[in-house]
C-alpha cells in the first residue's frame, strides 16, 4: 500500500505541494488528550496542504458487516448521495483523497472503494470546522452531521452528535427515526506509517447496523 501527495498542477508534487501547520483538529481537544495520541497520529492530523492540494491514502478493506436493517439503510442513503458503505467485499482496495478547501476553511474527502465486480463505490463528503461541536461532516443534499472528537486509549474517535438539514442559514435537526443512529469513526495508529480506519453505525433500537474497517499506509513522495 502507498500514498502520495498530489498537487492541482501537473508539476512534481514534491516541488509544489506546500505543507502548513494545522491546529484545527488539535484545537478541539484538551492538551492532555492530545498528548495521549501517538506521534504519528499527531503528524497526520497536524498536516495541512495548501488550498486545492490533496493528500491521497491507499489501503485495503479487511472487515465489513451489515445487519439486515443496516444493509437496507445503506441502500436507502443512496438518495442523499450514498454516504455509507454499500458492499460486503473484503480484500479490495480503498483510496481516500483529502483536499484542502480554501473557500470553507475545511476539507473535501473522497473515498473510492473497489468492488470485486462492477464499478467502485465513490463517497464524497466535506469536513467543516463549524457547528455546535466545532466539527461537522456535510454529505450533500443539505444533510450534515455534527461530530464530537475524543481520544480513547491511543485512538482518535469521531462520534456523531446530531444530524441536521441545512436550509440557507437555518439548521434543522433531523428526527431520530430519519437517522442511522450513532456513528463512530476510529483512527488507530499501527506503527511504521500504517493506520486503521474503522466505521461503526449503531442504532439505539436495532443495535449494530454497519461495520467497516480498512488498513492504510502513507508514504511521502
């Protein structure tokens, strides 16, 4: 597995991609919590590229599971752009591209997950440093999710803290029956440049709905 930084121009990324000190994620945690993270995680979440530049991570999906209700919920979410995984394939490549968005001060995330048959699933979202918790994920069609960032053990977690619909400047909370429940993303450093990304969706009534885990490795080019 490899990763590389890509510039918006056709020139060599190593010559033109500018790295900036990024304190946006760190500002959402206490000094004590931030200090419990591995050094590699510090670096990964303190690395900011210039507007329009991207960082690309390449990995392999090694765990996927759905409950019956979770699978149907993921298919229904296609109506708002398909922000949840929809396939059960493991051992397939997954590419994540993080692009700096100067217009919003946030990041645009593109996830490409290969399938053993057919075209890959492509998921687009934007992380914005805004909202009631200071961090939110916008998936399109006016739908966004507030995120609460925390440190558990030596892992960095992002937990849903409410879903809403953006209508102009008005943010309308979505009723629980229209949401998948609690969503948790866990970033665990594995050493030697590798890390594990885990997604879990758990409904208060129906229990575990979706689980996906992938291992990525980053390399500077």
